[in-house]
C-alpha cells in the first residue's frame, strides 16, 4: 500500500514537471494563485467548522445560537436560513471571510460557550493564516517585476555614488540620461546572462532566433542562410552564421561619444 502511494507521488511530480515545461506564466504568478487557492480552502474549512457549532448545540436544548439572529429578519421569508443548506453555508462563509480579513462579522457572533470556544480557535487560525498569506503575497509582489527592480536599484546606486563622490550636476544629468535612455538595452544584457546558461546547441538556436532580424538585413549572411536551406551541407553554413551571432556583444554609448578604432589601409 505504501509503494502505491509512493508511485502516486512520483506521478504527481512528473505531471508538475510537464506543467513547468509547458507553462508560460512566471513562478511569481503561480505562487500567487497557490496562496489564493490556499486562502479559499482555509476559508471553506473554517466555514464548515463554524457550521459545526449548530450540530454541537442543537435547537432542542433551548440555548441561544448564532443562527437565531436571522429569525427577526426572516419572519416573512419562506426558506429560513437555518433550514436552507446553501443559505447557511453562505452565512458561515461570510462570517469566516470577515474573521480572516479582520473586517468583523457584523451581527453574527458567538451566543453560547461552545460557539465562543470554536470562534476563538477560528480567530487564532485565521490570524496565523492571514499573516502567512499576506506576508508571502507582499514578498511576491515586491519582486514581481525583476527588471524594474534591477533598474531602480541601479539608479539608486548611481545617485548614491554621485552624491558620495560629489559629481558635478551637469555630469549627474548626463549619467542619469544615459541609464534612462538604455533601459531596454540593459534588460537585453540581463537576458544575455540567461542565455549563457543554455547548452551550446540551444544557445546557438536561441541567438539565431533573437538575431534573425538583423542577420536577414546583411546581404552576405542572408545569402549564406539561403544557401544553407538549399545545400546538402547546409549545416556547415548554418553553423557559421550561428558562430557569428554568438560572438556578437552588446555595447552602449552615450550621445556624441567617439567609439571604435581608426582603420587604415
């Protein structure tokens, strides 16, 4: 029996691995969905626990119960809350949601000792669950846009450096303008570090896809690619273009900046 359970766990891990390969959402989004699903599940469980108080304290015992507060408002209602399962569940769900989020349950509250004990347990569990979920969600949202966070961190370090080194204001404006102008280029440079982690074959294919636009605009390289599609030895031509794309490096230059070296024949 334990071996069968172990096999199920292995199958579940394989299914999750396949999902990871096919999913296009970020792990941050997946974590948010997971925490919200956990919050809904906890709310459902606590709602059932609150409904359990009506079973522990029956109506025949003539003890006040929390569901009795609806009798005055449902004098002319055919389907009473205490006799309708879906209405009863919705009231329990409402009270539990208000308890978890610290909003307050309104007119609903414990009316006897058993309900007070259950409500105290719910408040403790709700507080712990809400604190954990809220802390995790805030941490995920704070790091949700990694590129924007990296850019802001770079700008903060730049401002601190310029203040510490007493850089002239004109130079400070030029430095800030440079970083603000090439935000996209900096993001591409960070993407380059991700590509470096790929295998040589996948790295070549990835770089070809990224650089195909400008490669097609270079007549010499474009003719080699066309030859690679028609020739029997096309893999050699294709590898040549891949090697060229892999050697390309990003470079950033400010306005009016002289770059490169003079060449003379």
